[in-house]
């Protein structure tokens, strides 16, 4: 029997290619990307993060935009709402 999962809003299966690319960061290079000044692992993480950001912008043909990664849906929603609010505030000023 094939399994059908309907709650992808909460979580979803990681694509096999993504998992393969991420395994080194789950097992070896799991440093914080902003810790580039304290150790080499942070630099490796930062380079991977910037590479992922460039890859996504390229795939979306959005090279003139910024790509911001968030850690969860609430953070993403807050960022979107603040962006809308601040753009409206500027329009009024």
C-alpha cells in the first residue's frame, strides 16, 4: 500500500538530494555560520550558506534580490509581516 501524507504544512520528507548534501553538516561541519572568526568550521558553514543562497536566487532568477533563511514558520511570517508594515510606513512618510 502506498502511503499518502497530508500534513506537509507541519513537516515534510526531505528530498534525497537535499539530505545527501546536508549529511556533512549534520555529522561533521555542524558549526554556526556566524562563528567564522572563532574557528574554521564556522567558515565552512558560512561558505555553504552563501553558496545555498546564491543557488536559490539563481534558480528563482532573482539575482537582484536577497535570500533570507529563517529557522521556523513563525519567524518567516514575522519577517513577511514586518516587511509589509515597514514598506507601508515608508509609503506614508
